[in-house]
C-alpha cells in the first residue's frame, strides 16, 4: 500500500458532504428497513453511497475530493446499519402492543432514544479499538468491504465512477413497484396451490419483486441456493408430511395456515440455533479479539501529536457521551429498563462492539453474526430480568429494549470499523469519520420511528407482505423464556434440522432463513442468484469480470433502494385520507384495468435480463477499449 500523504489537505468534512450523507442515510436506511422486514436480510450501503456521492460531487458539482466522498459514504452507511439493527428487534414491541391492546409501551420518542443510544455507544466503543484493529493490524485483518469501498473511491477519483447505474436501477424499481403495488395493474407475484391427491398441503409460486432480484444477485448463487434448499424442505417435505399424517384439523388447513402455525416455529428454532452455532464457532475469535483489544487499551498512547490521520474524538467527550447514554436509558418513557438492564447494556455492548469490530475485519459485515449476538443477549437478559422479578409485559418490553440497543451497538461498531478502514486507506481523518458516524446515527434515529409506525399501520408486521422474520424470532425467544408458552416441540425440531445442516458442512443461517421464510420469497431471491451465476460464467479477463460484478451489484443496489423507497411512499399513501377512503385506494385502478398474474413472471424475467445486460455492458466496453 502506498504511504499516505499526511500533508495533503483536501475538502473533507464539508456541509455538502454532511447534507448529502444524511440524505443517503435516510434513503438507504428506509430501504434497508423495508427490505429487512420483508426478507430478513439487509445490504451494505457503503459502496452505493460512495458511487452516488461521486456522481453528484464530481460530475454535477465539478468538485474533486476523495475525502469528501468518504465522509458521505461514512454517514450514509451508518444510517443503513442502524436501521438494520432496529428492524431485527423493535417490531416485536409493535406486535405485543397489538396483542395486549396497550399502546403506551412503544412510541416515537422511545424508538429514537433506543436507536440513538445504541448507535452512539457503538461508535464510542469502537474508538479505543481503532489503533489496534485498523492501524496495528493493517495487512492482518483484511476488512473486505472497507477495502472494496476504498478501491471504488480511488477508481472514481482517477477516472470517474458512473453513478447513473444506481439511479437507473432505483428508478426502474420505483416504477415497477408503483405499477404493481400502487396502481395494482399486475400482482407482485404468482402462487398456485397444489391439490394433487398424493401430494397436497403445499403451494408453489414466487414473488416478482425487484428487491428480491437485487438481493439474489448480491448474495450470489451459492447463498441463494442454500436459502432455497431450506424453503424446499419446508414446503415440499414438512408441509406435505403434516398434511398427510397429521390430524383431521391439519388436513383442512390451507398451505399458508400450515406455514404460519407450524413451519414458522420450526424455522424459528432453526434460525435461533443457527445464530447460536455461528456464535459458538466464533468463540475462539471472540475471546482473542476481546483479549487483544483490552491489552491494546492498557498500552495505548493517548497522544496523537496533532496528526490528523491519528486523531480520534477525545476521551473526555467519549466518557460524557457514555454517561449521557446511560442516563437516557433511565429517562426513556414507558421503557422499564432498571439498573441491572443498564449494566447489561454497557457490559454486553462493549463486549459485542469489540467482537463485531474485529470479526468484520476477518469475515466481512455480511457474515457478521449480529443476530446470534442479539439472541444470546436476549436469552441472558430475559433470564436475569425474570430472576430479579421484572416479568410480564414490563419484563418483555425491557428485554426487547436491551436487545435493540445491543443489536444496534454491534451493527454500528462493525460498520464503523469498515468505514475507518476505508478512511485509513484513502488518508481520511478518523475524528471526522467518527463524528460522521454519529451524524448518520442521529439522522437515521430521527426517521426510523416514523418509518416503522407507517409500515406497521399501513401493512402490519408479521403479515405476508411484512413478515419481519428476525423480530418475530426475538419475540418468540422472550415469550418462551418469560412464559414458557411456545410450542417447544416444533422449535426443537427446527434446532435439530439446523444441527444436521451444520454437520453436513452447509451454511446454517442461510438455510435456516430459507426454512423460515415463505417459499415465494426464496424463489424470487434464487432468480437473482441465477442471473449472477450467468454473469459469472461470461468469458473475460479478471478486470472485466470484476467490473461486471461491480456494475451488476450497483444496479441491484438501486433495485433494492427503489423498491424500498416506493414501498414506504405507498405505505404513506395508505394512511392519507382521501374522499372517504385513502389515497392508496384512490390510485388503485385494478377494478378498471388489470393484467393476469403471469405478466409479473414475464416482467420479472425482463428485470433479470436488464441486470445481466448492465453487467455484460462493462465487459463489452472493456473489450472495445482494449
């Protein structure tokens, strides 16, 4: 790596970078919230944010500063990570309020404080680890996403990065979503119930959604296939077995009811076990990470000698922010987190921030077992709260509040370490990046509560359109520990399946998520994986193939963002009154004009062809230039 220029002063922490980063944090935070609630997965926003920033700053405004673009992606990716942490837990509280008929437990202010506390602590806990992980272990910890983002920034600085790819994907997906879910000209997927005499109790179909296409392309064919394998086991093995050998009551249930009342609990057991297995497999790394980081803290030289490349947010400011965060925990209205809960948050928060920061340096943010950390925290926190007498509704809300803060801490700490790695490579100021992370956290915290409220009001968590799989799993865990009313036999079946998959050497979490999600969702993701497989098979040199992969990924990120943003806009339409109904009802023209469901299949195939063509066009361009 070339020596960084310590004397080169470029635009960095500018009003333009902050405002643009905040806007991207809102856009990708909202899109990731919608995506996570729909399929239980989220995407990294660092590279799309960097590309969009370069398109606006370099091409439109004719400004040239890699450091300014780096601040934009730092703020933008923080918003995405906070949203991911929030949607894994907070919808559980909305579901409880609906079940209990009590709406005083969760509010906009509570969500704001929970996510803000978790985000700020995630950044602060990462600060003392920076020199150990980013500087001292440079070349040892690869930080794959951080390095990839740095390469994109450097490529854009040298030759200009075409941000239009992201915007084209975003625009197309927004239009597709508006036609299918707004005007309702055609359905968002197809489904056929199988009623054959010797093979009943199941259905087949897929959701033709741009976001699923994008997710499948980004995660690749292998992960997509493993997820589909979980879905095949659920819908073509377990459900027909339940229908064939179950009670008369089971034989009369529709496939959707069989999935909701039985398969979902099996899938929950598999996901929980998969998360715990991932955590156990990482224990040696966790112990070493924590030990190395503590040793580095003891020997850490706090002076920075005025070097902007080695200056962090001051120790005093960090301590003040930690103290203020702990005080805010007790001031949260209607969230009964006591002193024991606060201690759990600080202890587990620092531990998992340390673990997350190092683990993403080895295995990347996409493989960071945040859900496993959250499950472990929820299990321990719920047991402790129950033992100390905090039970019932208050105990469950306290447990999920603790879990939310820890989940956000782990997600933000991992994102912060990746961003700091990017900054280290391109010569950014750590202090400005840390401030940028906090700005991204604050921005996303201000909007995530409204987004969750809108989506729950207009669509509903736990429904077919927004199953919120991770949050429902967390809800089940807390309920199971507090009241013991879970169908544990089904949960243990799922746990056994997860153990079997692990013994076969297959990635447990993707398989378990596929087992948990509806088959329509995993088939949609698989289609995107197939497109990626075809792109990977194109004969070209290494550079061209890498450029094609990046182009396809950027277009796919645009598809995900476009559907997420339009989904939220349509959700807002669904709560706006308009002539004795809602605005969403007013724009619905399906009663006057609609197309058969098979049209969505053709349009979805067309989306796949477009993604393929966007990737292949780079190879053609490289060959022409060559």
